[in-house]
């Protein structure tokens, strides 16, 4: 049994030094955050390990976009699975728009009249959809040639002039999967073209084949879940019938008692064959917008 080391703060302390202090304390949320950085460091440094990142929730509206791009560009991950909403907000920023600091106590009827969409206390200007309409109309013939969602998203990244997660994935050849792409603003843009009689033939099941191939042929796998939802489950099912992930980190605010995937503890995946019982893993109960900047800052010192 190890002693709980009391955290000591020094003037000018680096983020990684603070994280190591939290790790030395070793218990509760701080201890789990310290362990989380150790686990991600280990999976990134393990040359035999394919790292799968699943992201859900309002991460781009919450200011996490540059951190996610950096993780892609640094090749800390090998596969990205995301919600369509995060890609829509990513594209909005790439097209030159920005999310706005607001308030959760606003009158939403007035906000609607002013042309802003609200995600708690972050706003997005409604006019971004006009630019998206133009972007997808202009490039639709190119998108129509794509056979999988991954190919489609790489093309969106290639054709986007601004910095974006999708452009980073395309340039670094990081496979990006979005199994629920129709459940997003991007999905609406494609539907709008189809409603006018245009055609697109994308086989979503080919994406499933590819992510399963990556998981099943990897010597080792590691998973990072920022939020839960479809991205988490999509990665989890790719792990099924393998020897299970060797490393795992989940950052969530959801609870496990209702049986949903978003709040399910990582160790539950052992029963499905999705997590190696001997693996290194932790569940960090925390807002991703608090945890991710600390994790990335700490890793930048170590990697």
C-alpha cells in the first residue's frame, strides 16, 4: 500500500510537474488524471500500438479544436472516430467563422432572432450554413465520386482552404470515421443536394470493414474516448473478438447505472472481449474541456 502524497505547488511549476504531483497523490479525480497521462504516453510510445480516438460532445464549440488538430498532426493517434456535429463545427471554423463566448442564461428567443445557435454558453452564427451550402454545392461532383465516408471526409479536408481536423487527417493519412454523418449539419448539406436530384453512392459498411481490419491486424490497440456516444461504440465493436485493447482512457461525465455506452466503465468491455483484462486503463470522470488541455500540455513535455 502506497502513501497518499500531499500535492505541493511551486511557483513557475510546469503543467507536467503538476500532473506528476497529482499522480503521486494517486487517488480520486486528481490521481486518475495523473494516471490518464501515463496511459496515453505509454500507448503513444508503444510502436506496436494503434491508437483509436473517439470524440463526442461539443468539443469544438468548447475550444478544444486546436488540441485535437495537434494530436492528429503529432500522430499521437492512428484512427479518429467522431460525431458529425464536431466535424460541422470544425468546418465552420475552417470556412472563417468562429464560435462566440456567451451565456447559458440568455433569452433563447432573442438569440434566435439575432441569428445565433447556442450550445450551453457557446454560440455559433447561423450564417455559417450559407457558406457550407456554397462549399458543398461547389464541390459536390468531387464528393459524389467517393465510395466511403472516410474517403468523403478526406476530400472535405483536402478541399478546405482553412486549417481543420479533417485537413490534418487528410494530410497525415489518419483514417477518420463518422458512422452517424447524416446526423449533422454536413449531413443536411448532402441531403440538400440529393433533394435537388443529385446522386451520391457511399457505402457506410465499407468504413466498418476498414476500422475492423485496423483493429484486428494491429499487434496492440489503445483507445481514448472523449465523451461517449456513437464514436465510442463504433471503436468498441471493432475491438470485439480481438484480444482487447491494451490501453484505455475514457473521459466522461456520464454515469454507468442506466446501462448506456457513454457512461459504461472501461472494465465493462472486458466481458465483451473489447478490453484486455491485463491492460492499463482508467475512467476519468471530468469535463473534457478541463481534462484535455491538461493532458495535452503534460504530454507535450513528455513526447
